[in-house]
């Protein structure tokens, strides 16, 4: 990112994946020009007042115009990356200010205008999907004034340029490029001061354009070479694909059992030596093809820096957690639980979705979970720390922490327990999640 030379950057929810201290270290190390009007640090023993780690806006002179870039991050990161916003004692350390977010943006716009900004461009990581905060880039556009364009992200939508009307009846453009760098967004201010947006397909760009920034290409190539050296090692063979999608291309791992979920959770349970294992579907990211699989494939499947932990849960806490992450069914939900060591039933006809949970016994039989009994559960530190809908786990006693990265747990399981060959029982889901 430093090699590219950005003029302004805002924070997305995944910037918080490795927690705020690590994010701050990397931003400082690369001297990145971050703007965020709604990210604040809360008072503590050293700083008695709330403070803003990054400016609400950055003004740049582009051509003959002074342009303000105003950054904003989706407040839903407080749930999806919850562990980053609380310390180990359960105290909230940072916030994203969802309650008065429109006024916060409006204040930033007004201040930027008072500093001579002729245009105000919002760098948004709000997205276009309705969520528990009901804050999207579209709702922001109509609730404020003085914003000329919103360059959006988060929902991976492809929006060439929606035209909305702001609070004062003036036009606002919203654009978003999709995902996986398929498009480059281009916003033009012409000689008459008019704004237009377009999407440039990266696949259609001439090679002279794509290779023009030779310094960045050299940096990227050197990083890729270092990564390839570590990740090209063949770990195992599989005669069938390790799937997270259904036949229509939907991410089934986020609303139903998949063979990838079974394999990953069995690895957690074996490496953690626990009775039960659980992985949120959003932590399992890609399909793997049949054939030889490398360490890089394993990391692609489980790409985050999450580490395994073993916690002690009661039957009631397990019920509550599964209930919370099943409530949105049949909608896709990254919190949906893939499991090992139990099987559970989701009843779509009932307000209480999870109607039974059964524990796998050593003799391969199942018995109902006892609500008062305690069980050992291995999961990622994301879930164990209360990330997403797993807040029921936040106060559970931790029996083992920082066991290993969750990708390395799968690597170890495949080598030590499966002998480097994915066995046939993983060819299909094994019936651990029943939906009626």
C-alpha cells in the first residue's frame, strides 16, 4: 500500500481482524493516510476523554480543486469484529458511533467546507445491505447535505453510479466496484466541475496500464516469492473437492452443513482434544479442488490469523449460541455454525430455531445435551472471545489459549490423524446439521 502512494484511505471491518493495536502498528509503520470520522478511542486511565485516532477528513488539491475525503466505517464491525473493541477484562476500548453517525458525517463535511474544500467525497465502508444498524451509504446520502459522491465498499456490490437526492435536494453519486479487484472505480471532475463515475474492468486494461507502476509490481512480486516458498509444499491428496458452495454458487457454509465444515471442525476437536468443536461459516473462505492440496490451499481455506482456544461451556450456553447464529436461516450468515462432536436440529417452523443438540459418544452413539452439564469446546479465538453472535462464549472459562493458528490445526490434523489423504467419509456432509 505504501508503494502505491494513496492520497486517502479509510478503515473497513477487516482492518480490525488482528485487533486494534496491530492495525495501528501497521498504519504507523507504512505512514498510511487514514481518515475515519466515526472511529474513536474511549476514555481510559491515561486519556480521560474520548479521542479520534485518525482525522475525520483529508483535503487534497487535485488539479485546480480542493477535494475533501471523509472516511466512515460500518458500525456492524462492532459485532463482526467484536473482540477488537473490548479488552480482556471485558471493557470496551473503542467505538464506531452508530447512534448519531449522520450528524458525525455532517459535522465533518461542514468542517471540510469551512477549510475551503470545493468537493466532499465520502470514502465509505458501509455497504448497501440492510443490517442491524440500518445504516447504508444510501441512507447516509439522503440524511445529509454537502456530500458530492460516496465511493462505497463492504457489500461487494457493483454500482456504476446511482444518483440520489440529499437533504437539500442536491444530487449525490454512489459508486462501488464489486470485489476481488475485478473493477477499478474512476471518479472524474470535468473542467466544468461536473462529477461522473465509471467502472474500468481490470481484465480489459491494456498491459501498458497494468504494468506501468513498476515499483509496486516489484514489491508485490517479492512478497509473492516469499509466500510461495512457504506455501507450495503439498500437504495431502483428496479424490473429491472440499466444498463451501452449493450447486447454484451460494455460500452453503453460511447456511447449511458442508464437507469443508465437517473437516475443519474435526481438526479443531482433534487438535484441541475437546468434546465439541465449532467454526463460524464465515471463517471458511474458499473451495478446494480434488487432487493434491498444498499448504497454500489450506491457508486459502482458513485465511485469517485466528488461533484455537478450548473453553468450558454449559449445555445452556451452547444452546444459546447455536440459537443466535441460526436465527437468520435461510439467509446467508457468516456466523452459521459448522460443528464436530455434536449434531443439532434447526426447525424453521419454530420461533426457537434450535430444537435439539446431541453429543457424540466414544461408541459413536448420540445422547441429548444436558443444559446444566459442562462440556469442552474448541473454537477460534474469534468465537471464543464473543465475536459476531457468539457473545455467549465471552465469559466462558478458557482452558487452553493460543494453541495454534486455525489453518495450522487443519494442516496438523491432515498429516498426523489422516496420514495425508482425505478419507471418503468427507466426500459429503455427514448429517451433523438437520434442517426441518
